[in-house]
C-alpha cells in the first residue's frame, strides 16, 4: 500500500472526536483525492504531515522542541518522506529523529488533526497535520537535533504559553490514550 492510500484509509477509518476535526478529516480526504502528491512537501497548496507528542513513560510529561521557524514549543513532527510506508511510520520516524530517543512506542492513533499555515511555500501553503502520541522508555534521555533550538520535558499541565492549543490538546489526548491502556 502506498503512503497516499494509507493516509486515505487512516482518515476514512478515523472517528473525529469533535465537529471541527470532522470537518478537517473531510478536508484532508478531499485534498488527498484532489492531489496525487498530497503527501509530499512539494504539494504547494498543502501537504499531510505527521506529528507526535512524546510522553514520558508515566504520561506525566511531554517532550517539546523549540521550533526554529515557528519560535514556539511544539511536538515532534514534520514532512512525510518517500520511503515512509504509512502515517504511523512517518510519525514514529519523526519523533525518533527529533527526540533522539530510541525505543519509542507509538500509541494507537491518530489522536487529533490540525491545519496551520507554514513556511514551506509561503504565503499560501498548509500543513494538514495528522497527530499521534508516543511513549518514551523509563529513564529516556532526549538528544537535541539540528532541527531544534532546544528540547525540554514539560508537565502536561505546564506547557509554556509560547506554544499553542493544538499542542496542549495533543498532549492531553496522548496521556488519556496511554492511561486508557
């Protein structure tokens, strides 16, 4: 199965938890239908991306990166690559690369959808973000990558103001999924 078909299957089978995310789910599916390259960063109107909230082993903290272009504390994530076979794989790859933590365990997902303007193809390009959660092994130590200005663990209730509501929502949902088993 191609990454494009996987994304269609994932979004078709996903039950959106809110009315706004149901609209996004339909928009993402329409985008996949309209653009054969919807999974590629070269798709100028917008492209699907994979984001992952990396939680500590107990779900008490989330690892955030200080994104150099956004200037905000955000979860790990980014563009899908040509060798990614699924959104799940892309989410795990991005989380591992950006956190430097081996052995992450991705939670069943997606957990959320988000759409935001980006700098890939300014001024009118969008990231159609499919969001997951992952759990780090106990005692995991993050290693900052060159894609980040900083990398820090935050209590989920104490995510800094220099972040956004999508990050807070994803961290809460990942913790809920972890504790639900």
